[in-house]
C-alpha cells in the first residue's frame, strides 16, 4: 500500500516527464489495478516488457525526486500549513475564552484563511 501511495504521489509530480507509454502503464498498474499480464495482453506485448517499462518509469521518478525533492517539499509545506491552521484555531479559541480582542481574532482569521488558500492551490 505504501509503495502504491508513493508512486501515485510521484506520478502527480513527475508523470508528465515520462513517456506516454510509461504514464499509461503506470496508470493501468497503479490506478486501474491491472496485473502485468492484463496490461501485456491489452497492449500486445510481453509481460516482461510491461514490467521493464514500469520499473524503468518508477526508477526515473524516484531519481527525479531524489534530485529535486519537489514531492517532499510539498508534503512538508502542507504539514506546516495544517499546523498554522490548527494553531490559528487555538489562538481564536483562547482569545474567545480570555478577553476577546477583535484585532487578535481578525489576525487569526486572516492567517487561517491565507494558509487554507495556499493549501488549496
């Protein structure tokens, strides 16, 4: 399961850098859950040919991630933005219980809104 998730993430970031055939085979294998034999039969090639294409594409995406680290940075940024949203909620709750400053409330809502916008883009 973990490898499937990892490959799905890498496909999101690096899939367009692969050949059309590599993308199609990865999509069949990981997203459509077809076996190597099923892909081979549908594409009219050998099972080994499908396996080689998939393994080569996986290796290329892993190498791109090792060099560029885009998926890792995206994950770290998403975690950080979620932390910002959670702390903003805590600040708002604390403010409601201990004094209700409109300025603090407005700033907290702005911070939360900005983080949510960045998460969605």
